[in-house]
C-alpha cells in the first residue's frame, strides 16, 4: 500500500518573500533568483518530511487495497492524519461508497495514524478498496510547529549559501531539526 497524493499544487509553508527576508537579499534585484529560492524551499521541506516522517503541507491521498486488514486496523504512513474523505469499493461498473461507520479514523491520528475497519464491511468479491484521506500540517490539520517552519528556512538558506560547495552539506542539519518531531517505527 503506497498512498498517492491526489491533489495538485502544494502551497509551501514558507514563501519566497520570507526566504528573501531571511537571507537579507536585495528586494530590487527583479526577482532573478526567485525560481531558485522556490526550489530550495521545496527541497528543504521534502528533506524535513523524510526525516520527520510527517507531512508538512496539507494534501489529499488515495490508497488502493486488495484485501481488508485482518485485525481491523490499517496503519498509514501519513502523519498527521486529518480526516477520512471517503471509502468505497471499485469494480468495472464504478465505485460504491461505504457507510461512514464502516471505516473511520483511529484514536491517535498524529503518533499512530490509521483507520479502523468495522467487521461488518462487505466482502470484496473481486472489487478493490479505495480510500481517500486528508493529511498534513496546515489547512484543516494542526498548524505546522514553529521549529519545523524555521527549519525549512534554515535548510533553504544553508543550501543557498553553500551552492556547489559540498554534496548536500545540509543533510545532517535536516536530521537535527527533525529529531524532536520524528515519528518512530518499530
């Protein structure tokens, strides 16, 4: 099971203007480096998402399953899990929506994100389970913690300042910033 991001453009938690101010760049340079700064923000956020094992921007994700989980619990690698948008069964004729009581959020959507599956779910009979959830900080989810927002700024700034110096010199810095927020796995 691999969740697939289902929505379009991501709104980064740090703007190019904020990074320009953090770097103390001249605001009258005509924005010649704005594309580079935007790419550095995206790369810094992605690095922190990997290190912290958390989704730092809100989004919708789709999951397809070929069997119901045996124990009635479906753990998801999407923290923080915000809401279950829909669940249904798909076949050649289309998608049949499931009642909201059959699939619901687990008790801890931040540290142990997952769904609880009611034992009364229908038999698949050759159909595929389709689930769509919302996850991530911001939007309808919890606000992005200030230290992670600052970490995005610091990582993007470090990569701007050390362009071409060393291969990914800021890599360990991302791990340091993400450590207090990192979801642990067994």
